[in-house]
C-alpha cells in the first residue's frame, strides 16, 4: 500500500506531517532567515571598523575610535578620556562626522539646586531615624 493512499477514515502519513512541515517553513522564513541576515550585517560592520569611525556602544556611549586591534577598540569619549572595550560592544557606526551635542540641563539644574540645599538646614523626613518609633505611638 502506498503512503499517498489512505484507508477509509485514516489520513495518510504526508497529510499528518504537513502541518508540522508548514510550521517549520514559516519559522524559517519569519524568524531564522532574518536573524541570520542581521547577524551577517553586524559581523560585516564589526570587520569594517576603522580608526576615526564615530560609534555608539551597546551601552549608549558615543565616541570616536582612536585605536583598534583584532579583539578590542579604544574609544575617545571626551578630552583625555579613552575607554578600552571589545569590538562586540559597538552597536552601530554613526554616519555623521560630528558627535551629537547634548545640553545637560539636568546637571545644570542639579548644580544650581545643590547651592540652595547647602544654605538650608537639614530637614527631618522620617526616613528611618531613631525618633521614628515615638511618632507611630509604639
């Protein structure tokens, strides 16, 4: 008896396996193939890193590559500040020649706020001091 022919009331072997084969094909085209393509593009980007490239790391650090070896890069993030990290830490290469200029408003506000706080006496906020047990009536 052939596998293509089914007895009365019994599905053939191919008809039983067809849903599983179809799921494997769908997984390949929707998940596995795009992942492999993205992985190849990332490996190519890491191979093509050069001194002078401006990059962003996976941790969000912006900088310029000042030295490079097979395994590591040295990234200049500010004047006299260089970080040594693995090549795999690079997320992507920036296209523009300049790094983004970010105005640090929070740091300026914190600095201005520190001057105001230093002039005022320390406030009691009940954050676990010895006198807290009396406030609760215990």
